């Protein structure tokens, strides 16, 4: 038994041709082409050979178009892995990042990602977290952070004179 797409109206056919020619989404274009081929009474194996798709996938595209119409042409991308940390934990991290470290009795003036990670873990906000995850959480909350830079003083008594009288070495 052959499966074909339902009878298309002239408007639907024109819209499919427009999608096939002008859409920037390659998935949508390929699905529109499959529907157009099926509307011209091409059999599933012929469409499979023409567009290098599996027969089962072509049948799925045709059934989905019959049920959902043009909405079925759009790809449904998955949402990825579920979030590991709760919204409450994320809010606690962003709140901690906005508190000056000196106010918590810590011996530094700016948060670094590694120090924020250590403090969050010590305070029990979460068991463990990567620095990259903290970066993402702060980015989502539009919180910027400073890369800490440490300056060391020289104990050389002639440091200033050497620094100002540098001789360029060729």
C-alpha cells in the first residue's frame, strides 16, 4: 500500500513551493520538497532515492503534514540536558556574587570565579559546581565579574631606578 500526502489546495502548493525555494532552514526545505513530491504521486521509495532519506522518515513527514499542516515542517529541536541546579541555587549564587567579599569577612575585594565557587560550596549553597557553570549563571543574570590581577612589589632597593632607566636590548 502506497502512502501519499492528502490533496493540497492551490494555496498550500504555492506556499510549499515558496518554502522550498526561499526558506533558509534546510530541514524545512527538505520536508517541503518531500511533501511536494508526494503530492505529485511519487511513491515513498522514489522519494527516498531522490532525497536520500529513509523510507520511514518520509512516511513520518507525510503523516505529520496530514495531521499538523505547515507546523510539521518546522524542526523541533530538543531542549538539551535538564538543568542540574535549581532556580533557588542559581539565585543564591547570583546573590552571593553581588555581595562584596569584604562584607563577608573575606580577605579580598573582588570575586573571581574560583573564589566564588569555593565560597558557594563552603556556604552549602551546593555540593560542587564548575567554574564554567558559575560563568554561565552570572552571564544569564547579567552580572559581570573582574579577572583579578595581583601586583607584586620588588624588595630590590634599586627597583625604581632600574625600572625607569631600562636599556633596550637589540
